[in-house]
C-alpha cells in the first residue's frame, strides 16, 4: 500500500514521520512520498525522512494507492476532488471541507470511484476519552472548553472550523440523537473570521452540550465534562494531560472501587458534591481514576485508516461523520451571524 502526504507543514510533517515509522513495521505499507507547493519545505522534509518529493498532485496520484491531505482547510475540496477521481483512498485532516455542499460532492465521488475517506478527527482516538467511555453511561449534559493562542496559520477559517469542530464531532459521536435546537454567539478580534465562539446544542432525546472555543487565550486548554444516566455519573477529562476521573452512583455490588465510601478519602470526595448523602437512596459513590494508556493518537488513527483500507473494515471517522460535523459548525456560524445582525 503506497501512501503519499500532501502538505508538509507542522501537521503534515507529523504524518510523514509516523508513516515512515509504520512502513518500517509493515512490509506491505510504504510512505511513497510528499508534495507541497512550498518546494523548499518539501525538499527539506524529503531529505529529513528519506522519502521522494512529488512535483505535482498528478505525479503523486500516479504512484500512490492512498494519500493524507494535511493542507489548509480551504484547499481540501480541490485536492480531494482531484485525487478521488484518480481512485485514491484519502485521509483528510479535519474538517473534511468548509461547506456541506463540498462534503456532499466528496461523498459522491467516494462512492462513484469505490474508494474510502477517513476524516482526521483525532480526539476520537484520545486515550483519555477511550479510558472513560465505558463508564460514563448515557451522556445527558456535556461541557467542552477548547482554548489556544492565536496563530496566523489558521486564519483562513473561523475558530468554529479550526478548534470547536473537534468537540462538535465528539459531542455528535457520544450523543445518539438528532439536534433540536442550536444557539450561539461569537466575536472577531484579530482576524476576519470568528476568533471566539460558544454554542449550546440541544438534542431531541433531552441531552444538551455547551461548547466553547477560543484562539485568544494565553494558555491552552482542552477539557470535557460529562453528566450521564444509566448509571448516574460525572466524568472530567483533560484531553491535554490525559488526567481523567469518573464518579458514578451505583449499587454496592456494582462498584468497581474496592471500598466505596468506606475510606476517609472517599468520604472527602463525596463531601465536595455537597449534601447529597440522603439523596443517594442506598447507592454508593464509585470513584474511578483510570490508567491512561500511552498511545500516540495520530499514529492510532493512521493505523485505523490503513487497516480499514487493507481489510475492508469500517472507517473509524467516515466522510458522513465529517459532513455532519461541518453541518453543525455551519449552523453555529449562521446563528452567530444572525445574532450579530440583529444588533446592527
């Protein structure tokens, strides 16, 4: 399986490095080479990772079975269209495109040419999330915060498509319900696109998600909090450090903790939730601090893509998943624009 990389900026370099590592372990996988409009950068990366440099997309398409698209979001559609027509399987970094209409066309070409698309929503592979998924039951309220500093590299898209899209995808993957209503607000500060946004997403099944994203922060933050049912649970995740913890109200025999509520530490934890002991009705507080496996999420998603193509197994994050994420992102952006217009 010959895999090329289009775009070797910071993220594209990571892909190239990992693909060369994977290729050393899998004899039927090869990092076939790279292509970038910046020839000097391409030459530098080709020399660093000992891979060929393609002179054009057409040359890459003629030598590869699959490709990773790690270019700016605004270029995804044009590049993906050309490669799908040449019969290449694609790993497209998030978001899949900038509009639903573009995503629909890529999905059509994917089906027409009998190839597969995986979208690079890397947080699906975050080991901190995977460690708690089996404990959180049915999420009914999710709070997501994603903050970063300003970067000129991504001012071609809003913070909704740049940062918030990660948590939009996570919310949609965790809440199996259609959306009932979206409300949102946001501001432009240093670019012509939204630099800060917050949205409330209400689902038909009664679940709610509050999602905030900013690229105006002095520090980075990627945090998720869940409140769920079946069982009643609360989970807190730091997607940057990997720290996570889960609190569940369960029957004594269902507890995973060895001594729920019997140790001093457990009682002190319970007290932090306030005066809830009388409302527990015979249940116990099950405290779970899962061990987070040391997994490279980017390598993990690349390996899922490779295995899905080789073995014809389901794609981890499909083109339809990517389409739904940008559909919601588009509705959030439209809601922000409508609210701004109402004050003009």
